[in-house]
C-alpha cells in the first residue's frame, strides 16, 4: 500500500504526461510565481509597512508548502541522493533555505527569488521538448567558443587597463580621474558604449582620446557575436554524431576521431 502510494507520488511529481501530473506542475508553477510576487512586494517599503503581517504569513506559508514538497520529492524519488544533487534538487533546496537562514541572517529571505528558476519546469508541462534540441545546439556553440571568448575578454581587460592608465595621465585627479582603477572603470564604460556620464574627460586631448575609444568599442562589441555565430554555423551544419574541425572547418569526422583528416589539427571539440 505504502509502496503504491510512493510510486504514485513519484509519477505525479516527476512526470508530466498524464492530466494529474500536468495539473500538479501547473499548480506548482502558480505557487512559485505567487511566492516570488510576495518576495518582490515585501521589498517595497510602502507595501511592507502596510501589509507586514500578511506578507510574513504568506512567506512562511509558501516556505512550509515547498518544504513539504521537497521532503516528498526526496521520499518519492527512485534515487533520492541523485535528485538532491541535481539542478532542480539544488534549486528546490534554495527555495526553502533562505526563510530559515533569515532567522539567523537578516535579509537572507530575498534569496527566495531563486524560486523563479523552478518555473523552468514549464518546458515539460507545455511539451516544449522540441526546443531542447535548438537549445543544445546553442550551448554547444557557446562551449566551442569559450576558449576564444576567454582570450578575447583577457585582451579587452588588458586594453582597458592600458587605456584607463593613459586617460589617468591625460586628465588627472582634477577632472575626476582620481585613480587608475577609477580610470579603468571609465574605460570599460566607454569602450562598451554604455556611457554612464558620471566621469567624463574635460580636456581636448582627453575628449579626443575618448572619441577614439568609443569608435573602437563598436568594433570590439561585434567580435564575440561573430565568434559564437561561426561556431553556431558549424554545429548547425554538422551531421548528427559528426565532428567539425575548428582549424579548417572540415566536416564529417566520425565520433572518436582525434585529428582532422584534412589539415591534421587536433579535434578539441570531440
């Protein structure tokens, strides 16, 4: 009897095929969304001062609800430890832990905004599995681009350090560039074309130098996009189970291939 009930709980909680399974996920998503709204409302001073008691009651109500759900998930899971260490298992724990931590660390309850991540379950409820393949292609392209983007970011960090140092020498503390780190911050804001305006060059030489950095920024911003686009094109055009050479772009390498048949380069995306 108990085992049958456990099996039914496992089916309802972890599957999304039958009507009762979908209903559970939909109700859970509604509860998660409402709990996030409560956390957001509680951060507004005027709302908190007027409805403090109600918000606190709702907050603990959702916490108790999600605590019970978390315990049931562990109990019903076929492999409890695997669930606990999984992505959703960690998120489920983060959804309830902040309320208890808030008893020891004031303000920790705002970490309950992690609950919104659980809404990702809607991909199962609405049968959006067909989009997972596209997501995997994008992730593969990003992973293949990681090394190049890492080198690019390192180069940009080196560049903004040099540019910030030069601007510090040109403008100096009298014009707001009080230190090299602050000047580097200005260089980052300028190179990315964000332009907060909290610091700006005042001398003609500084303004000319800033103009050059701004124009350079337009070219630099496009680089990561180009890198990811190239890798995305490779992944998209490669047949399933085949490997594309990063060096020459040759395709149709069988799984397990170590070197490119065309140029002999190492197939690091294996």
